[in-house]
C-alpha cells in the first residue's frame, strides 16, 4: 500500500480538504459561488489545476489554481519579506568610551568599529560620565567627535552628540 505524502503542512489541497461545502474562486479570480466538495474537485480537475484551501475561518474559501506556481510565488514573497526585514534590522553596535580613555584603547575600539561600519552596520558611540566629570561634558563631546571623525572615511554621523542623563552619545552609519 502506498502512502501519499502531504504536500505542505500549512496548505490543504484537493482531497486533503474535508469540508462539505465551500466558497470557490476560479483561476482568474472570479467567484464561482458556494459548491459541494465533489463539484469543486471536479471543476478543478477539468481545468487541469488544483483546489487549494485559502481560508478555513468561517465559510471555507478555496481557489482553483496551479499549486506548484502558488507554492513558488509564496516562497518568493517570503524570501523578499525576509530580505527587507534583514535590511531594516541592521545591527546597532555600541562602543562605550570614557573621558579619560587611553590612546591604545581608543585605537582598538576604533579599529573594531571601523570593521563593523564596513560590514554595513551602524555604530553608537557613547561616553559615560562618572562623578564630577559631568561638569566637563565638553571633554566627552571632544572624545566622541574625535572617534566619529576618525570613522569619517567609512561612515557619517547620523545623530549628533546628545546628552542623556549621565551619558552622551552619537550614531555613525555607513556611507552610501
């Protein structure tokens, strides 16, 4: 005895549809009305196409279409949506500096940030003021701007430095 594998977990086609009556939509998008299951399957087989369940909530809606083409287009749409989502969700890496950062630490963080910007991600550079350093916020601004200017060959400042509580930050994005 042969077992027919289910085509796809989320979409029922042809004999897999177990509803007695359903709203049927033709291959060109025209409504064919409410039909019995056998009539809908006969209609689909005469057209040389498949009967695909589009919606099962309320009155079941089935469409007479080529299932392979439907599956291909659905896969294509999902891929495109994933691609757009990936473009929107470029990571934002944060680099924390201090007002009294040493040159070697500064260069190391700069090198890492440069690589990250070259990959196409945004970088947030922030300085956290400790104790009385907040009174000299201009020193923190200088450190941040020095960092951003060192990245100016690969990136550009998107958000200007702004003070939020005890920290100051700016965002550098890759050049277009």
